[in-house]
């Protein structure tokens, strides 16, 4: 059965803005929950993200940082495709599918402090679409350019609809000067298509520095004029939930302070991946779990 592509991208020489066809909050309005307050639910629907500080204790975060270092220092694991290095060094930039290498991170994917919030907003059982740790070391951590995750997951992975939420757990202080997450509030309500046909095996380069699947500057300027930018400054142990279509990015880190975050993507089970809508071969399982 051919599935209609409601969000075409990388097909035209100019960008298109498409109205969102999917809900942001799938739970019925006023449905009771202890996971989130009504104010938080309304804020997520309006802005496309939610910042909740001090969800995890300092001891828990220290444990997760030690676990990251253990994985990053392992010479056997370090040669695996899941371990992504910075573009101009051998410093670990990201560890993909970290929950498959670590029982601690695997247990964290089931933690009710995050899972219950996500399952309420999506009104369905979820599974891990993608999991990684983004490490942005001091002095040399490179930027993650502006993008909507859904655009890439749709085109390169075959995610049909916008029924996925990213969960970021801060492992260090996130400051404006060490490359903290930046988001455009309200940008999740418009889908901005990107320009340029996706090459095969694009992921091998895009995980280090992305070229395709990033919006054109004119679209970004218009989004900024309409939505502005919010910098997600928050202490270690905070949780940032953001809709799959929220425009976001982060600048490079030339400060002495590292910036490290755990990143889980929860996708509704009914929204399982199909064939990539961009016509390329599916990306490896460690990037997009099938």
C-alpha cells in the first residue's frame, strides 16, 4: 500500500511551507494526568517544547556522566559506527544507540519521570526511535545547525506522521556560551521543506556535519521573525521535551565548559517507520530503530 506523502521535502529548487496536518498534543483536552500540569501541557502545545528543571538528582547525573566516559574511553567500542567523532578531531561527538551498550541508559529509557510525560502527550505507547548522547567538548565542540528532526526522519527514515517527541536530559550546565539548545517557539506548526536531493549514505557525513536536510536561510529568517529564539539554559538534571517538528539547533562551544546531553526520541507505536519518503535506502538501525 502506497502511503501519501503529506510532508514532501528535498524535491524542489525552492522551499515550501506546509501547514501541520497532525496534532501536537494527542491526549484529549482535559484528560487527567499526574505526569504534567495543565499549564505545562498548554505550553508544550503552544511553543512546541517544554523545559522542566531539576528532574534528576546530582548523584544520578554524575553516574550518567561516568557511564558516558566509560563508553567513550573503551577502545573496542570506539571503532564502532555508533561512535561519531568531531569533524576535525578524534574526540567523541555523539554516541548513538547508547542504551544498547549500557544497562544504565537502557533503564533510563523506561524511567517514568520522562516516559509518562511523553506517552500522555502522544496518547499512545511509545518505543525508542533513536537514542544518543551528544557531547560538545569545551573549546572545540562544533555546532548542530538549524533543523527540524521530523524532516530528516520523514525523508531519510520513513517516519509517516508527526507523532514523536524528543527528550533531552542535561548532563552538564547548559549555558548560552557553551552551546546550549536553541529553539524557535511555535515553529512546530509549519513544516519547512528543504532543498537538494539526498545522496545515498548521506548519514556517514551528516552525523558529523549536516549539509542536506537543513532549511534555507530565507526560511530561517522568516521563522525567526515570526517565532524568535529561546535559549534553553538550565542546570544538570533538567529535561527538555520538544516536538519532532520544532526548529532547533545549537552553536559551537568555544568556552572551557563542556556541554553534554542525553537524547532520546520516543515514537508512537502506530507511527512505525515505512520506506524512506526521499527514495533512499533506510539508514542503519542504530540511527533509526525499526
